[in-house]
C-alpha cells in the first residue's frame, strides 16, 4: 500500500494549499483542483460498523477501492501529512439512520459524537482524468466547470454483514473514436476504479434520463459521443442509505479529500 | 472480485478431485497439484478479530492479498463450489494464545468451538509458478518434490489494531539471467503476491542461513543462481504468534486450499 514514506521527495505544496483553503471554509467541487494529486472519497463509521464496511469494500473493489483506513478514533491518514479528516474536505454530509441529516463544511462537532470512528479513504476516478486529458480526451465536467454526473444503478453490490446497496457510477461522454483509449488509460489505474463498468446503453443500468443524475450535475453530450460509466466512490453513500446505517460522515459527492499522493503512484 | 459466477464454463474436475482427496484424509504439500488452479492460504478467526485482520491484510497487501472472506459462521467460499473449509485443506494448524497447539487433517472439531468464525482466503505464490515454468524457469521445490522454503524476516508489517508481526517470505533460487523474467512474470499477478519483495542479499532480511527456513524445506541452490524472495501468505501465522491471538485455524505452510479459479483469472 502506498504511504508517505515512499514519497518523501514529492513537492506537495499544491495539495496542502488546497486542504488549507478547505479547512478555512472554501467550498467547491474538487475535480481539476491540485492536478496530479490523488483525490479520495471518504466514509467514516463507528468501529462497530467497520468490519462490515471493510468487507463490503473488499467484495466490491471496483466501486470501493480502499486507499487508507484510519485507526479507530484517529482523524489522521498516512496519505496526507498534517491533514485533519474532520476539517480538510470542502463539504461533508452527516447521515443519521440512513438519511442525510445535514451538510457542513467542518465535521468536528459531528465527529465528537463517537469516540471510535474509523475513516475509510477510497479511490476516485478523478485520478485518471489527468492522463485522459493529456491524451487529448475532453473531460466534459472539467471543461464546463461543473460537478461530474453520478447515477444510482439497478446493479446490486455484493452485500457484507448489515450492508447492502446498489452500484453508483460516474459518467463521462467520450467521442466514439476515443472510447477504447479511455478504457485503456483508466484501466491502468485499478486502485482508483480502473476501466469502465459499462459503455453506452444507460437503460441497461436502469438509468432512464442522463439529464437527471442522482448526484452531481448533468453535462452536455455532443453528437457522436457515447456515455461511458465508471464505478464510483459514492457507492458507499448508497449503502448507507439502503442499509439505514445509524451514523456516518461522508464527503459530499464531488467534494473530495485531496491527498499528498501523486496520481502516478496508482499507475499499475 | 473474482467468483464462480464469472467462471461457469471452466472444467474444475482436477480442483474438485484434489479437494475430495484431502477431505478423505490425504496429506501432501500442494505445490504442483491441480496445475492451473489457484491455491490459497487460509486463516480463520473469531468475528471479534475479523476487523483487525482484514485491516492488517489491507495494510499489508503484498503479503496478505485477500481473495475471499466468508460470512461469520460459514464454512463455504465463493471460490470453490461445494467446498467445506473445515475439511478440504490437506493439513490444518490449530493455534491457541499464539502457540501452535496441534496439526489436524480435519478441523471440524476445532471449528465447532466458535459459532462466528470468519475465514480469510489469501493469494498464494504457487499461482505464478505455472507461468514461470512455462517460460522455462525451473521451480526448484517442484523439481525436487519438496515444500517451498519460507523465512521469517526482520521486516515489520504495518500493524492493525491488536495485530502485529513480521513479514514471511518464500524463496526460489533463480538463475541470474532469468531474475528479471521471474520478476516480470510474477509482477503480472498482483493479487497473488506479485513481484518479488527482495532479490539476493538474504542477510538484509535478517536471514542468516538459507539452509534453515522457518517453514517448509530447504532447497538446492546451484552456482549462478540468486535467491529471490516473494511476500508469503504465511505472514498471518507469524502475526498470530507475535500477537498471541487467542484462537485461530490456519492451513499448514505449503498445504493450501485449492480453489476452482484458474490462475489466469488473476492475471492483471
């Protein structure tokens, strides 16, 4: 597993600057921010739920590739020096009994409700957007400065203990001539969702209207472009809802935790 | 994650036949048995220890690549149809308070002591021995019909909860001219330990005498051959000992669980 020991010589100024801005209260979707640094989904659960969740992630690795797990009660991570997981994500969601209770920019108060919270940081498809753009593939939600569209599918994840739920996917419109390239490039990053789970045919995933994503923003789809779907790290939030988990803290979709780890470290 | 649903059309006769022989009482090291089918290390722990272990595996993925985790109380696995994890391994070890209490060919009685055991199946380097042999690299312990030599190193694994311990490695002597090939071929199988962790210089790993492995058998090393070390799925047994785990069932080193999954399924 990657940690900071292997990355002593990386200049992490941009990643640290972004975390500091979010700690100070800035709110924005993080796609395109601190390019080249890996961003992570986050879910924080009481210790009693930690095994179920780690097993859920292990059984659904394309949706939930685990990058780090904190020790119970800790709000530090080996993926970012000096980070405070309670404050360094731009926008948090607090969940109670599977229902979104509130969105906050600082989760310190909610975090104090439980002494034994375990934080899971999960790979994010933003990691392979930089190499896709370098290959000349337009990433629509970055070009249009919006959040990536995410959809709740009809595909059940493999359950684990008390946790069950359906797969969430992110979507990027890709020109038909570049779909194979997009699959190949993202496939080189298995730790951050890897290759697409589905290309075209959104109705097969139970998506009736690409214009109405469950999370994030709808994006332009031009003539000759195909919707390409990747497993998404919002899948744990769907499990929190479906399984009525008593208490959880997550990032808000698209508002990720920015690590000190270069994207290239996750290249297979 | 790979499971039987994806492998409906594979002829699993050889794998099933091996498991049936072991269920009937046969005892042998499994290297070279049912070639082409993935073999797995096993560790079985009470539910109370399951999170610590799954986290230990997640933090030490080269040594502990998890292939499947059973539900608490179950002795089935998605990796082998009709298998009984209590009986289908050729030789088991029963551990009490971190000490090897006994070796048995049938773990049914020990299994019955705890109602909530969780079984972890962990990748085994035997998986990449077949492609290495196909590339013309001699696998010494197969040629000489012995067990692979395994050594307890001086390298601490990253701890998790109550679990800590040092890395165990397997060793294969490789001609100097084929070391790069061996690294490349095994590196294509990241789910089953992947590329070597160390090449040559056993003293750097704290191995004083290659002729005295902690587990398995010593093997011939010919002139011009270099000892090559891979992370080994016996590492959990070292953690059981070091951490004085109250109760555990494992396979005996080299006596693996044979799955229905073709080795090629774990090719990256």
